[in-house]
C-alpha cells in the first residue's frame, strides 16, 4: 500500500493526502493567534495548488524562480505547492515592511538578483502596498511579473497537467539568514525533503495521531520544514499563527497548545525565554500542557538557564521534562542534524572556560564547580543515518574527542549546493578528511565537539573573537553583558572584534530597554559591563556602545547580525542612546573607548 514513505516528491505526497484523507483538516490559521480565521482540508489545498500551477504554466514559468511574499497563513502554503505543481522554483521570503522599506528592501533585492527571479507571488494586500513603491525604489522589481494568488479562480485546477517532476528536481531555494554573510540560496530537492521528513518523524516522535502548531516564520527553514511541511508528511492537522501574534503575547502559543491538545511545536531559545518573561501566573492558570510531547528548541544558541527555568515554570501545568528537545541544524542539511533522544531529559556539559578558549574540552564535575566554567547544552545525537565528524578547520584532519573543531555532516539530507555559486558549493559541500580520505562532508561553519555520541555547539567560526591567542565566543560575552544591569535587553546585544593598531580588541554593542531610555546612568551601566566582562572572561572591553531598543541589526529570522553591527560601529552609524557620557575621539559612541 502506498504511503508517505513511498512518495518521491512533495506533489505525490499532497496528491496522496488529497486522495486518502480528502476531508481531513490540514491547516487552520488563527487570527491574532486566537480565533480560527480559515482552514483547508487536503482536497481544498490540492485544488488551490493546481489552480495556481495552471496560472504559472500559462505563463510558461517552469524552472523559473518565484519569490513568495506572504504574511503567515494559508495563502502562502497554497502558493508554495502551486509552484511545486508547476515545476517553478519557489523562494519563501519575508514581505518587506512598507513603513521600513529602506531597511527591509536591500535583502530582498539581493535575493532577486542572486536568484534571477522573474515572478513574485503575493496576496492582494501586499500587492497594493508593494508593487508601485518597490518598482520606484528599485530596478530589480521593474521587470518582475506579479501574481496575486488569491484572485486565481479555482476552476483552473481542472486544466492542470503534471510536469516532468522527479525526486531530484529542485523544489525551492532556502535563502540563508545572512547572520555572518550575504544570503545564499540553498538548493533543496524533493528527495532532500521527503528523506529528511522521514528522519524528523522518527527523531521527534510524530505519529498519525499527532497535532501541530507553529508560529515560526515560513521563510525560515525551521518554520517551513518542521512547521508546515512535516505535518503534511505525517498527515496531521496544523494550527498556524503569525510570529507577531506570538511575540506580542506569547501566552497565545501556550493557550493554542492547551486548547487543541497539541503534541508538537517548535521555537528557538528566545521563544521559551519570552514565555518565561512575558507570561504571568494569572495567564498560565488554566493551561494544560500535558499533551505537548515534543517542544523542540533550535535555530540559535540554547541556554541551560532557559531550559531549566522553562521546565520548572511549566511543570505545574503538565509540561514534562523529557518533552523539551534541544536540537541543532541548518538549512544546508534541509533542517535537523541532531536532537535529544526520546524519554531522555535535556543535559549539559560543564567545561573549563580557559581550555575551551584553546579549543580543548576539559570537563568539570558537578562537585568541582568554580567561576571559570562554561555550560554547553547537548544538542543530542545525530538523527537517522546522519554522519557527523569534528574536523580541524585549518588542517582538515579529524579532531580528538577532547578537541573543539568544525562540525562536518554527511547524509542524503544535504542540499545539492548554493544557487549559482559553484566555488562556494564545492568548498562547502565537498570536504574530505585529509587524514582518512572520508567524505564528501558538508562543512557547517559551526564549532563544537562530540561527547558520548552527543553533539555540543560552541559557536561559529566567523564569529569567534581571537584576542592574544585566546578564542572568545561572542554569545558567552553577550550573556555576561546583558546580565550585568537590569536596563539591558535580553538577547539584544552583539560582541565582536575590531583591529586597533594591529591588535584585535573587543567591542560590545547592547540595546537598552525602552523604559530606561530617559533615566539611564550610562556611566554606571558601562562600568558594570566592563567589570562583568573583565571578571568573567578576563578581557578588557575596548568599546561599549549602548543603543536604542529595536535598533540592533538582525536577520529576517531574528538572529543578531554581528558582522553588520561591526560595520555600523566602524561607520559610526549605530543608533546610539543619548545621555551623559564621554565621547570617543571620532565622536561616534558614548562612554565607549578606553
């Protein structure tokens, strides 16, 4: 009997669901994260996808690249599958904010240029907001063909002709977040996705009885693959809400899980921290989180403090310790590389900080805790048949178990490369271990180590700050900084290095909570930062820049862009918080330079 495992493409998968589970609810959109605004069963979704595909086929768009500019919701899902049904290469992307076009348009322009996109699919509201404005502001948009998908009549579905699509056909381009470089289009095939969804089903314990909800943006690999495609693969209902609805009131996410008895949902570390900081005991009173079997935590550095506090806070409402799944992954691997095993509790490893700075792993026993210790959360074991190696990024030889190195991955889940970037594709996806000849591996650019078969992430190669021969991980410094004073915003700081007179020096850029803007004692805050970083990391901060809330550079998926912050610091274009403090000789930053 045919099932999802026998499907070779996402088209086969949706057709299978539409034929065998035609009336089952597939996706439901929750307006403001609360009210059911609309839902589609598999038959309705498949019909809508075929109608969009016919419109694209009439425009002879097969193999062309189409930008999908939609808010979170049902229309995006239909447009994605419409592209797949027409053999058009979809590019999920965040719709630019009409109010902040100058800030949000550059990344979109870069994607259009890189992908040579010829089409934009969107909804009527985005079309009226963006078409004329973007065409005036940017040449890249003038030659683009716009399609408003919701205006395509459903009757067109009858005219659909199945294109020559097979497992190796390109399904979509997942543009990387650009946290350390310009965005690159990761090429993912139908085979990558079908194969990987099989892995995720096993790793995160999906069954035919599971129920999913997601608020993670669909233009992020986490939100697209696990949030939207995985429920289709498993044939289960999925409740979709917008990221804004979650961010404004995180209790909405938890109430959705409670209301629909959701078993699977995901979020980066900040989401769990956000629930801790922005929900009250009164809001939590009637929650029932006992159905939540898999709360995956990935896409950014995982903090042990967040893991422990979330479990402790929500256990009284039915949340189980073994339901929290720390994970590691990246778009180049389709999504997931490793995660915690079933029934196991999240664990961490305490290591000597000074040894870690020299790429060595020296474990510290619980009874021997002291100040110079770093806690690194386990991201679990490699999933499925994933092969993970830790390699020296310079010599390309395999590291010893007690060494930090670059994480290399090998599996059918690996993307086929970067769009139109042959050299970078060769460099990233065709690595071989120099000492054994094993390969090809995909080089992740992330640093970590393996202990007892579990993967621990320590940072990114491009972000590591090297001062006087010692490696310093920016996320560790950023955590120290934000905890040094109550006025500093959680997860809104950047630490990076700059070269001063031939020597690498540390710069800290940190947002201040809006409520403190008018009453901040800048000298006190800067003093606290300097003292905390000196005491915790034994390094002197060259420059501290306190900036206004909401102004730090981020990727479309919410990651801090340290490289962009560094550029703004050197240009003197950071949105510095005004107040009492001393100016640098360049007149750029307040209370900054030593």
